[in-house]
C-alpha cells in the first residue's frame, strides 16, 4: 500500500481556484464517468448524485470547470456541446454523422503534433480541434443491411 493519495475531487476543485460545492463535485465526477455527455446528460447525472439542480446551475458549473481546465468542451457542428474529463492531451474525436456518438482519437503521431501548424500566423497555439466524421459501426451495419 502506498502512502501517497490521489487528490479528491474536492481538492482538485480547490486546487483550480474554484469554490467547492456538492454540485460541482458531482458534476466533475459525472463528466469524468460519462462518455462525452451533453449538458442534459450531465444534469441528469448530477441529479442522480445530489438531487435537484437547476439547468442554469449546471450550465454555470460547466462553464466554470471548463474555464478552469478541469473539463473540456467539444462542439461538433450540428450537435449540442459535449463535455469530457480527459483534458490537456489535445486528443481528437470521431463523430458519427448518423447517431452522433463520439469517441476519442489520439493524435496520429506522438505528442500533439497537430499543434504545430504549417503556418501559425504568429499565434501562440494551444489547441487544435480535429473532428473526424463518418458512420459508427452500428450505423454502417444498419445501412448496409
Ligand atoms: Zn452511429
Ligand atoms: Zn474526448
């Protein structure tokens, strides 16, 4: 048994300079346990954990945690924003055109090479948003049968 302990969710919130509330702890845990949930999915997960929370409060907490870098927001075109707990590695996403399911895709070559633009126009770049579109296995099977 090791003596070092992983920070609790509450400690992570505090470490990010955020006020710790039961709803924020529940929200962070919901996003991390979930698979690219949209705000509605997050709200229902938070309600399962702490009871009633207003949609407004969910949006505020999502905004605060995203701004603090604890969660990441992705917004595939034509789909509601999704939230995930995997942050800081600039991974990409593959999105199904038919059912909207989202899956993680690592950078094709090692260390976030997509951050190295062929021409950065003098910007200091910290994120590259790459979304691969296509049909998920379920949807392509449904189409071909
Ligand atoms: Zn699909
Ligand atoms: Zn992801």
